[in-house]
C-alpha cells in the first residue's frame, strides 16, 4: 500500500482542496487590506505589520489560514468515513497507521503551503498599502531577522490542520473535527492560565471574572493564540509557552487516537 | 488441516504455501451463524459450503434469506459464529487481502466513491491503496469498458457503470477469488449479460467466484454450482445441472387470438397447458417448433411463441382464483418422478400478499396445469 500516494491522489481529486485555499487567500487578502486602511484612517499608530501579514482578526480564535487548514484536515479524515474504501484495503492496523501518518504529512504540507501563501499575499498587500511599515519589516527580513511570530503563525496553521484531522478521525466526522478545532482555543486558555498559575494575579479578579473573559462571543477578548497573529493578547505568555500551547492539543489528540486505534475496525 | 500442519513443519514457506493451496478451497464457509435479534429466529443458521477454483458458485435465495449476511460474516464485517476461510485462512489473517480476495458489496445505485471525483482519479487512488501501479487502474478501466467515461464524475454514473467500477476496484490487486453481493441487481439486461460473461471468464481463468443472486434463472445461466438458502437455512447445494433439472422447467409462452382452441389441441397432444390470462398460455412438454406446426396445421393465428425458463414453484403473482381444495389429490398424484426431496424443501415461497392463501405450498406448484386441463 502506498499511503502517501493514495493521500496525495485523494487530496488532489476533490474540489474542496482547491476551494478552501481560494477562499482562505481571498479572505485574508481582504482582511489585510482592511487592516491597512483602518491603520491609515486612524492616522496614528499604524497597524502592526505582523497583524497585516497574518491577516489576524480579533474576532476569530485562530487565523483564517489555520481554520482553512482545519477544514481540509477534517475533510481528509471525514472522507474515509463517508466514502469508505472498498473493504479491507484500509483495515489492517499497520495500514491504518500508515494512512494516518500519510494524512498528517499531507495535511501538514498543505497547511504549511497555505500559511506561506497567505503570508506572501498579505506581504504584497502590505507593500502596496503601507510603504514605511513594509520597508522596515523587509529590511529586517533581509538582514535575517524574521519575526519569531511568523514561524509561530506557520506552526499554528499546521497545528490547525492536524487538529481538524485528528478531531475528525477521533469522532468519525468532518463536522466534528471542525468543532474540535474551534473548541481548542476556547479550552486551551483556562487550562493554560490554571497551569501557569499566574492568570489570577494578572487578571486581578476572581475566577468568575476570568471565566467571563474566556467567553468567546466577547469581541474585545484577546485570544491566547492572538499573539501569533500580531493581535495583542491579554495574557503575556512566553514564546516557549505559546509553542507548548500550540503543540499540546495536537499531541493530546494524537495520543487519544493512538489509544483507540487498535480497538477500532475502521480508520 | 492436520495434513497441512504436518507438511508445514517439514518444508519451506514457498512449498508450504503451495501445499496449503492444494489442500484448501479458495473459499470455505464453516457453520456461519448469526443469531436473530431479540429472540427472533436466526438470520443465518449453520451455513457451510465452499467455492472452488475455476467455478462460479451462486448463493441463491430470495430477499431476507441471509445471503448478504453470509458474505458479511465471511469477511468479518459482522459479528457471529462460525468461520470462513480463504485458502485456509480467515479474512483478517490474510497478509495482503486485496491480492487474494476481491469484494463487491453495496448497492449499484450508490457511487463507488466520492461523487465529485472522476472515475480515473478515483480508481488510481484506490490503486495506490491497493499498492499497485496507476497503469493497472487504467487497464481495468479498459477491461470494464469504462474508459470512454473515465473522466466523468462518479455522480453521473449509471447503476451499471457503478457496478463495473466497483468490480474494477475489486480486481485491482489481481485477486484469485471474487466475492460479489448481487452484482446484477437492478442492472439492464445488457449489463447483466456482460457481468455473466465476465464472471464466467474469470472462473475459466482459474479463479473462484462466489456470487449471491435472487433469480434462479440467472443462477442457472451463471453458476457451476448453486447453493440455495431459504430463511437463513441451507436448502440445497447442487451442481447446476441438477439445479436446472430439479428447480427449473422449460415452458413455451404462446400468445394469439385463438389460443383457447390451441390449448385444447395441445392438451390432446399431451402437453400441460396453463392460462396466463388474456390470450396467453404457457405450454409445458412440447417444443416450440412442435407447437408452431400444430398451430399452422389447424390454421390458428399466433402472435408470439417464445421459450421461457420458469421456476418449479411459480412466483406468487396474479393467479385465477380457484377453489384450491378440489384438486389436491390430483396435484399430489401429478408429482412426477423428477420431484425429489431436495426440490420439495426448496420450494417454499411466501404466499402472495392480498391473494388467497393456498392450503399448502407444495400443491401450488402443479395446481394450475391440472386445473386448466379441466377448464379447457
């Protein structure tokens, strides 16, 4: 069985793998343009170039590209449940493992390309719309000082794809995978602040207040992952802490799935 | 099995494999059983049979007789008792199942994969899953006559095309055994014919084919061996010649404005005549040519004269309402020498819904010819 070939052919044969990047690129370009204009209209402090590059939206818990990668990942897993391969082609344990690995690799590469694509497109938008900020950033990049947050952004996009994939595999449906992806940022924050133990001190209030801050409908809420999109996160978590916050959900889902894998008959 | 074991201890793996193949049939079902839900009678009870290389084996039975359950049990898709061996090994123990067994399950009116995909892309993807080259996929598209439609999306496929694509999928690994669940159900006669030819050719090439069917006529055309199921029980396991002799009979269907007169003449000539309603009669015991000559000699106009193969037990359908009790004795007498124990158990058919219930199934078989002898 050539799992990687299978997954590559599967991904290139469905329409969603073309539609999602188009939508994601279009949406992030629009958001980038709006961000640049908003900065220009305000006159004073220009929009954070990082926020323009990653097309960060304060409303969304995750960058648009991460959500798009999550959709592709979730559909990738959902496909095997909605249109199962004819019988036992994919039933033996080692084949299911190989297929999962192939899916992780393919979705990871796809998400990485999607992230790079949005960065490039938004960089063009920034260059055209806001010369001074762009010039500073470009000079920094030319000197080899790429902002760490850009790497974090790409990692977040890839992790988004994987969370969508693993969530869908665990719950056997693409929609469930997307729900998991959306739930992760909501759940990560209380866990992170509880673990760090400093959340209460910084929040300055009691538990109820903190819970209120985590309510996702609140438009002014600063998401934990927002730091990776140039949004001003309410919590000042270190880079290492952010890396853990990005990797932990993926690893937990992966572990949960690996525990379940031998007990299942399908993927 | 014991024989195979002793051989294994003495010889190398290649020789061992060869020996195992010689000892075991490509497919062997042993006591497949599936209990019914909540105390209902078993869906499948102790079904044992085997499918041999170079033969088409048909698992025949009406709907609800447990054919599909048998296949699914054999493949380990359902839980139950008993086991099924492919060359002496259960399906889940096969190291490369797609190289040994090709399976066509599911319905013909559902696409074989994601409806938005194109057939060639889909089959190539499955080829990768089966570990074979993309060329093999293209080759199979040619072989199943789907090449002209290879670039169409699966949602545009007809049931016949779906079935052929499913067959191509099953054949990717070049298996030696084929398992098909009602491959010809709902297909056009042309597709049915193509399927029969393909499966016969596959068996002629040394492969083993196990097909489930509902129609005895199709079974007689396709099979080398017919295993009959009824309500989850094995009723008969016979070679096709015996099946044809005991389960089917040849009839001639005659249509014309003056068939009533012809019926008298035919009855006088010793044939069994049955009215089909309107101006159609079914004649048994005389060849088509003889009937034609008889009609010509007496100047009787005919509109249709056609051979038919029908079951011994006529399917419950439109029947003239008859007082059934009257001819019971005659019916039993008329049971010919061809009626064996096997046929007797095979016969039961559910009574026609809404129709009057006949006292016993056995009599329904021969009731009508005799009655019509009297009528005309």
